[in-house]
């Protein structure tokens, strides 16, 4: 797995993937998918989920800071 900023954040500030999985009631595999993509899932930005709040509880960063840091980046189209 590539080291993304989100993976580093989870490891350094949230106690690792297992801690995040336990807090969010997700599997470690689901959290690894976020980490690989380097962003929180789309559902976080359509207010269907509140994972940033869970990460905030673990890390001490605000949920809004976390959402801003780890929002999905637009995909570039290949020519």
C-alpha cells in the first residue's frame, strides 16, 4: 500500500487503522481503502456519514480541518 497523507495521519494521530476501524464501526479493509485513495469517502462530503467527527475524537483535529485536508481530488482525464 502506498503511503498517502491520510495513512500517515491515521497512523500518527489516530492510533492506526484498527483504532479508526473500531471507532467508525468499519472493517480495517474499508479504512485501508480510504488510506490508499488518500481521501475520505464521498459520503462524508454529502453528509451521509460522520467519519471526520470520529477521526476528530481520536486525533484532536477538528472535523472541518480533517474534511478539508482529505477531500477527494478531481480525477484528471487521460488524453
